[in-house]
């Protein structure tokens, strides 16, 4: 076989293989994003934990365009600030000085991310007691070799 013909065959074979597998270039996330719904804009409710006030649970979404509802799995972190909601993520600065009159110190947080179209305040203020006795003491657990 002539080199030109051989090169043409190899090139055509590579071209057929590349176009034949259109899924090959997609990531797992892109493959999973196939949606059966014709809805363009979903309104999502808060994540409702299955038990207690944190952990795994369910979130319900509604689409007014086509009068459809969906339920998806979600998770509420156990260290979330309940007063802000689990879908509002804030970046907090350092704690301020202790106010001797109130016995509290404060810090401010600015909105970093609002998940699932949650309505969040742009800035928040949190306070905590200046009393250091509330912190957990690191007691010595049983010592070996006694």
C-alpha cells in the first residue's frame, strides 16, 4: 500500500472513532445533568432534615411554568447557624473586643453564597459571651502505665 493511502485510512479511522463516541468527552456531572423536565426555573424550599435539626433530609422544589414538583436529597450541616438558615453561607471576620458592659463580643459576616435561590441577608452580626469558662476543658483521659 502506498503511504498516502495508508495515511488517509488511518486518518479516516481516527475521525470516525472520535465522532462516534460523543459521550467520551463529557464528565460525570455533565452526563448526570440530563433533565426530563421542561422547566427552566425551579423554586426550592429549605432542606428539612429527616430527624433533629441537622443531617440528611429532603428539599422540595416547584416549577410554576409546568405545575411540577420535585424532591431531592439534601444535607444540613450540624454546625450551621440556625438564625441564618442552612442555605446562606457567610464569611466572618475576627471576633471584636469584649464589651465590658454587656459581657459580649461580636463579629460581622458578609454573604458569600446563597444556595437554591435562598433569600439571605447581605450582612449579619453574631455575638457570643466573653466568659472563657464556657469553653470545653481538655481534661486528661486515663493515663497508661500507672
